[in-house]
C-alpha cells in the first residue's frame, strides 16, 4: 500500500444525489490532489491543495466541490452529477518541499452516475 | 501547459523478454522531473522509476531502466526479463521544478504472455 487511502472504493449515485469522497494520507505530505481517470484519456487534474490552500482548479464544474480541512484529509463533495462524470477518481499526495518527490496515489473511487 | 505523449496504447511481451515503452513530452523548461508509474488492474498506481532532467545518466531500478534523450524530449522505459506481475497500465509523467502540477500521458497497457 502507498499510505494513501480512499473511501468508498465504489459508489453508484443518481443525478440528484449528494455524496462525498474521502481521501486520507499517512505520509506527512503537504500537498494533495484530485484526479479524474477515464479510459483512453490522460489523467485529468481537478484540484491541488498545498498546505491546505487550494492552488489549482482546472476549470472543474461547480458540481464538484473540494474540501481540505487539514494536510492529511481531502474530500470531494458531489452533487447533481451527470452520467459523463462516471470515472475513477484518484487522490494523490506529495511532499512539495522536495520537487523530485513523486506523487503517492490512493486506490481510487470507482464512481458510476446513473 | 506541458504535454506528455504515449503513442503505444497497448503492448505485449513474452515472459522473460525485454520490452520498451515510449514517451515523449513537450516543454520549454530546462529543468524538470520525469516519472514512470505502474497501475496494475484494480490496484494502486505506484512509482516505477524517476529521472531528473539535469542528470545525464539514465536511471535504473533493478529490471527497469530508462533511455532519457533530453534533446529529443524522449523518455522511454525498458523492462528486462519481463514477469507476469509486470502486466499493468504504465503512465509517463512530467513535473516542472515550479508549481505543483504533474502531467500524465494516456498510458500504455502492457500484457505479458506466459
């Protein structure tokens, strides 16, 4: 395991539901990321948090709302999603004081929107 | 933004043989970091190998090595003595020395044939 956990592992929701994805890292890292992984596409960076502050928001629709209460936890709140939002959502963390450091990934949440 | 291209969506290799996965990238920066990640089916993405652009020597990690051609902006991964456990999606990634973003390619699906 990489030290990054995600819950739930699988989620099926309707378009009118509200749900949240949770990510936790046990590595003492200061940066956390949300990615969307769809088949045959590059990983799409959604949000970046550095020391709990959001530093990147790559034009993500407002139906995705991130929250980073501390450096170890990251949430992605979901509401009124569309079927095209179905994908694997990956959380990652890194130690950005050392730029050569790689990202450590969680196992992902497989999201299906009906 | 930097782009990372993996031109081989799928590759296969006989067990115990050698395979090379291609990656090219586009950047105007002189210093950066490159990574190869492995994502086994239904398992977490993990780092395979990394290369600092300022180092001329190619990185090696056991059976994994890279061929880093800075002028050509090429970063291929060579897997020697392929094993069944090497079957996975492989992603090439670029990281700038500034900022928190990592840029990923679309991935290469590697099949190892017994």
